[in-house]
């Protein structure tokens, strides 16, 4: 079958980053103005990433030997390398959050058990379809992080913004890799679309439950007026806007491809801003010595 892709121009570099030292200064309510819900929402997202990334890697790696396009095969290697580093850095962040009272490590263990069970029991093509759908989730959130100053400012602490900006850049760089592998190995439109319909609701519901459970463990939640004031602020955030929901739904259109939303200009901009000669996060590429120039 013909696979519509931009593999000829897509670059998926693996970078060596080391953000863990900066996490030590992240306070319990690290979001802008110490916002309660935003802090727990970001922590909940981070808790999903290490084992989520491992699931993505397993799902794509299963089909790597069936990929015949040389460029796509190179990008699969880049995808795996980037996801490994994402999982490691979010794992370090989650460990710090756990010391502050967040249930991030418990969530990580539960997600790991669930994802490993799924990898064993569900057909590989269905796991790959789920990976491609969830990659659209992360690409949508990544685009929001890179385009919305309000979203970046809401993260509060510099180390948290650095973590999610770097992650957003690389999610955009590899946003179509799992999708192209799915198409390359014969994944069909019906399974792809039905998977996203299920994922779009189940992910949001699961995340809401996770945030509520996390808030229930926080004494600040029970201070008079704290939760209500935080909710008023949070509900105005772009991340819970109708526009984001509609962008997620785009995936369910027949014939959709992640490159239908061009983001190369965004990628070029943030590569320069984060890793250019005067970038905010000067880390060397894989194989070289790494070191941050921005303190948190």
C-alpha cells in the first residue's frame, strides 16, 4: 500500500539531557502562583510517561524488522532513543514529586502492570494503533506547549518548563513515526479510528480520576476556598479548551496523517531556542558530554 509520509525530510535526533539536578529545587506546588490543580495535573501527566513510553517502544519495536523504508527505519531508531530519554527524565521528576507527597510512583507501578499485561494479551497491531493514537495526544499537547506562552507560564518552575518544552519538541519531531509504521505494516483505517475514539475518552477520564485522587492526598485541597479558586483559574487554561479537543478529533478523519498539521516551523524555532548556539538548554547530542546552562 502507498504510505503518505514525510520521511524524506523528517529528522529525529536523540539528545542526551540531564535535568535531574534541577528538579531538586521544585517545590510542592510548583505551578505559577502555587496553583493547586495545575500542579497536580502536571504531576499526573508526568506519572504516566515512563511506562507509557516503554509501551510505545515495545509496540513500535515489534514491527521494526518489517519496515523496509530506510529513512523510516532510521526514524524508528530515533523514536526509540528519544522515548527512552523521555521515560528516564520523567522518572527522575516523578521520584522528586513522590518526596513531596504526590502518588507518582504508585501510578507508575500501576501503569506499568497494565501496559505489560496489554503487551502480552492484545494483538501487536492493536497495541501499535493505540501507540499511534496516543502519539497524536502527545503531539497535540506538544504543539500547545510550543505555541502558547500562557501554557508555558502556567507550569511555573523553570525546571518543569524545561522538561515539558524539551519533551514537546521531540514529540513533534517524531509525531508521525508510529503512525507511519502502522500504515507501513498494513494497519487499517477502521482500527485506527475506532482506537482513537476509545482512547480520546478513556485517557481523559483516567487522567481526571488520577488528578482527583492526587488532590485528595493534599492538605491544601481542604483549605477553605483553595480548590474553588484553583478550579476557576484552571478551567481558563488553553489545555482544557474546546480547540484542543477538536484537534484530537482530527485524528478520526479518514485519510488523516499527522503531517496534515505542519509543525516544522515550530520545530525549527524551538530547536534554535533550546539547543542553538545561545539556547536556553545547551545539551550535547547523544554520545557527547552534556551540561545545562540554565539554572532552575
